[in-house]
C-alpha cells in the first residue's frame, strides 16, 4: 500500500453531497454532472495510476460562464475543486478528493482562431497538443512543444505542468510558447493574461500561471505561438558502449555551441523495448543510444551533422546512422515517443520519474541509478531529454507483489534526491503533484515554501483549488500571512500537515 496521504475529507461537505449535486446540475444541465460511483470510476486516477480516489462528483462544463458559476458556488460553499484535462499527468496532479468536485475540461475542445499574420492559435484547454499542429501544418506551421503523450495530452494540461517534449531543447517549454490565457479564479472571476502581443506590461502573471498545476485558477482559453516548419530536418542515431560515453557526448555537443532541435537518450532496456514494439531501426548491440536532430537550412544541417558526428566519434561512438528521408526521421522519433508504452510490454507496472540535472552530471547520475537498482532489487529503464538534462527513469515493478510499490517509491525518491544533490531540480515537465510533494523539503526551506504558498493565497484565499498537491505542509492563508520560522521551528504547530 502506498504511503501517500491526502487532506482529510470534510464531513460536513460529504453530508451535503446530494444538495451539492443538485445545485451543480442547475449550473451544468443535461449530462454535465456525473454522480454515480460506477460512472465516476474512470476519473479515479490520472497517469500516475498507483494512486486512486473516486471523487465526490464530476462536473463537465462546456462554457467559461459555467466554469465561473461552478467555482463561485464551490467558493461560497467551501467545497474543494480539482481541475482535470485529459488525465495524462504522471505526477498525480489530477488525483481527485473524496469530498471534492472534479472539474473536467474535456468539452473545451475547439480551436477558436488561427491567426497566421500574428503566428498564433487561440484554443480551448481541452484541445490536444498534436491537434494544434494538425490544424496549421497544411500552411507550413507547427506548434513546437511535443510531449510524448501529445496525441492525448491537452494544451490546458501542458500549461498546468509546463510540459516540454523532444524539441524543447531548441524551441523551449510550454512557458516559452504560450502568449496568453483566460483564467477563471476560485471566486468565479474571469481574468485575461497576455494575448497575441509579444510583451505585457506589469507583473509576469502568465509565467506564474504556467506550471502552477491547477492551484491558482482554471484555464479556459489559450493563445500559443506557432512556428514555420524548418526547411530541413535530419535525425541521427548514435550508439555507445556505455551510458557514460553517451552522457559525455551530450555535454560536448552543447559545449561546442551546437543546439540541436532535439537530443534524446535511451539505455539498453529502453532501446530493446522500443525496437521490439515499433521496429524503428535502433541498434541492439549498444548500451546507450542518442537521437540527435538538427534543423534549419540544408547547408546548416549538413555542416552541423558533420560536426556532431565528429564529436560522437571522439566520444567512442560504436554506431552512427543519419536519416535519409522524412519517413525515416519520423520513424526514429516514433520509437522514442513510444518508449513508455513499450516498457509496459516488459513489466506489469512502471513508475515514471521526472527530474532535471546539469548535463555534465549525466554520467555520474546514470552510474548511481545503476547502483540503486541493486540496492532496491528493481530494474530501471532510462529514457530522457538528454539535451536539457531532463531525466525520465522508468522503475519496473509488479504492484501485485507485496512491497514492490513501496520499494519503487523509495527508489524514485532517492533518484530525485540525487538530482537535487548534484545541482538539479525535482521536476522538469511532469510537475510536483502528489508524487514529489513530500520531497519539496529536499529542495526548498520552510521559508521558501511559505512564500510560494502566499502566492497561492493571493489567488485562492480558502485553499480550495487542488489541495494536497505540491506543498507538503497545508497552511491556512490567514495564519500563513504572519508565519515565521526561527531556529528551524515552525509556528502554529496545530495546523494540519499530511
């Protein structure tokens, strides 16, 4: 059984459940409210399936006005709300609460405007990441951030977690590609932040909202930047006898001033699983594989491919293959993007971690992860965005075997602590959610966390939006406002902690 703890359910809210459901049906009529346990079962978890909890009620609005009315009602009645997009979060960010309203945004699935003159798309939060590119590719444009789950994950969820993808090395994460959004606050107020313009006056509220994991408000419209498709794109597969050599190659490519469009790394277990699953042409006699993509004008691509190949050979590469067609390039990437489901074919369960480290520390961290495998008696496949040091170790376990989930959680916790130890951070693109919540103290002091929570209080004074996520200690906003930490002692010891 997992050691995860969530806020205690409010008994008075549960006692009013029938009244709450009836009120929500007045706001969102028809099939917009789901209240039977059987029908709510699909919402009990997100991509982090180790943790499950059926919500009190599910609400599926389809207009911003309905979202505002639902939040206003919940604010007035003191009811907790968990926003949910496609449910692909790998950190438990959309895990429901037993006494909470699960606010699903799946009906917000329309693209409202395509503006090629300003190179933006205005979309609702339930539009999938890939659908944005599909809407503009005929005109030669695309949306750069491309998480592996892009066929299913939504733009709203990408904002919540500040998602990245294989091309974030050169083109940035979600935060670098979102220009504006419409946000409904917990009070039901609707605000607009940013827009089609490149710069906004005042505080960078858009930067705060992006990556806020549903703790500050509910996004109901997004304006994203689209880019011209590059003239040429070529991908290279580079195999190595050791992960340390591959990690060294990554550091040397970046150190040479070359910024590939994408640079991904896979170790032997991940290579074999992906190749067996998709037959992408990966070499099977190597311990580590780099996928390096260069894009831009043809002459620039050719020149940079030669430079990268030279660096790879100096780093003792054993195999090197360059894509000769667009179909082959896409096949190289298809294997990488299918790595997660491919791992699912070789293990009953896996626990996907997400931490970020300085690139130069890759060889050290990979060696330490191998030692941890022996310590915990569990296998680990490594798939990650090597160019920006964003690791995705996949810890393989069997939830039906007593103690394996707990060992997997402990193994993952040690990997994340190692990331912080070498100068990195707890997450890169999956967010903190519940998965890393209790590790926040490894990276931030009580004072740091208190200041972050003061920002949440400015948006959500009652702490009703997505409680139990991100912060390991639950503070009331009124008391937080005058909280002091001295000599390691926190005031108000009676405040609930979980």
